[in-house]
C-alpha cells in the first residue's frame, strides 16, 4: 500500500511539471524571437522575448532570449566593440542562468529547460572566447555541456541540444596550445565528433538548425585548419543567402566562404556589391560595416599582391575610427594590416610605427599577441593566419 501511495504521489508530481515542448505558445514565441536574431533585428527579437517573460516570468526561454538579443547587438551591430554592451550582456546571461537553475529544480523533466540553461552557459562561454579568456570559457563551457547532456538524457530526440555538444567537442579538440595541456587532464575534445553533432543539429534541429549551419560554415572556412572545407562552405553559404536574402550578415558569410575557397574574382564581386549596398543605405547594410568591408577588400588585394590598392582600403578602415564611439574590431585590425603591407613593401620602420599605434587602442579582442609578434619580426605570409580574412 505504501509503495502504491508513493507511486501515485510521484506520478502526480511528474504530471504537474511544466514541459516546454508541450506548450505551443512558449515554443512559437521563442522561435519567432530567434528568427529575428538571424535576421539581425535584435530589437524585434527583444519584443518577442519580453512578451514571453510577461506571460511566463519564471520560464528560462525569455531571459535566455534577451541575452541572445544583446549578443546580436554586440556582435552584429557593434562589431564586438562596445565595452558597455559587454557588461550588459554578461549581466543578462548571469540573470538567465539563475532563472534557468530555479526552473529545472521545479521541473526536472523539462529537457528544453536544461537545453536552455546549457545554451545560456554557452553564451557566457562565447563572450569569454571573444575576449580570449580561455580558462573562463573552458570551465563555463563544461557547465554548458553538462546541461546539454542532461537534456538529451531526458529527451534523446532533442536535436537542438547537439549544437552545444558539437561546439564543445570541436572547440575542446582545437583549443589553443596554452589550454590544451590543462584540457588533457579534464576532457578530451573530439573535433570530428563535434562536426558530426553539428551536422545532426543542422539536419534535424528546430530552434538551432540555422545556428548549426552557420557554425559548420565557420569551421569549413577556418584558415589553416585541417577541418577546412571551403567549397562546402560556399555551397552552404549560398543556401543560407537564399533562405535569408538581402541580409548583410549572411552576405558576408558568403564573402568569407568565397575568399577561403580562393574564388577571388567572385569574392571581389561580392565585396564590391556589399560596399555599394552600404553606400546606397540598403536595409541591414549599416555604415558600421564600412571598416569590415574595407579591411576585407584590403586583405583580398594584399593576398593578390596589389599592395597599393590594399593600402588604400586599409587606410579607409583606419580613418573610420574617428566616426566611431568605440574603435571597432575591424577598424583596428585594418590598422594592423597597414603595418603588414608596409612590411611586405620592405618599409620596416613605418610598419613598426603603425603596429605601435594599433597597440594604443583598447584591445578587447586579443590582438596584442599578434601585434607583438609583428613588432618582433616583419610580417610575411608564412606566419600563422596571415591570410585569414576576419580578424583573429
């Protein structure tokens, strides 16, 4: 009799739990908000997630979404260059983590909630990666993985959770050497397994399908990586552009893919089209992106050996700093590239002066280690990531 009573109580407790997958309103609002993030409309995304919070204040999806919206503003609208947004983003992720932890305590069978909590830890880890705070990224990433695994333990068909697992396996398998020694004692990442997880998410995911595709493209277009597959990156990028037409961010994904595939003529055509769209004030092509495309064009011409033309575009990127509240990542890297060109032209003294000038800007991106190397030794194309299009 006692066992029967306990069974009834346990069953009643399970039935009273909130399971996100069974609530269409929560699922739909979250999906709509995420789609706005892909379309680089963080304000619209924020509206959807605030509506979700108003209706379900204790559910983790809403606050996780607000943190994602802030990340979209930081990465896409501020080019990872606003100290204020870094702080706001950090605070939002911490709040979302606390709400997520409270939710899973009350609803321990809600797989989507564990996935959300893991995703929030993943957002925080992403911030630390951008800031090159590798140890913090590593330990926060472990918490992300733990929650993703819990989500899959509850629901093995929650394919969205493979995004976090895939990113972790790939990242841990390709960590900078300074961290790899530590990682060998704690966990060994399998980069190829990570890619397979991301493929699974891209094929069967709901919320994270596009995110998984973008991460795969990023992996396939990583300079000097043994996992690079730029032709596949081009194919996937064209599909993404068709899915999200007239979006600067997706257009640039295609540009990087074409460049890494050494399809330089097509890359140049798309870069000039991108620049023209900014000049013509086409929606989503913001003036903030001038340094990005100037530095990209400069890098293309530098690699092709047209140093004077490269220098003209890098100089435009550098000059745009005077219009920015915070010197942007691409503008500062464009400044570094000016020094690279001077080195290639044999003008060493001028190059060192440019590098020292680039060092005067607040380094939020880990450029210091690269610039110091260029000061010690003249830049040449045999150096690590010397031909990479985006800043390191």
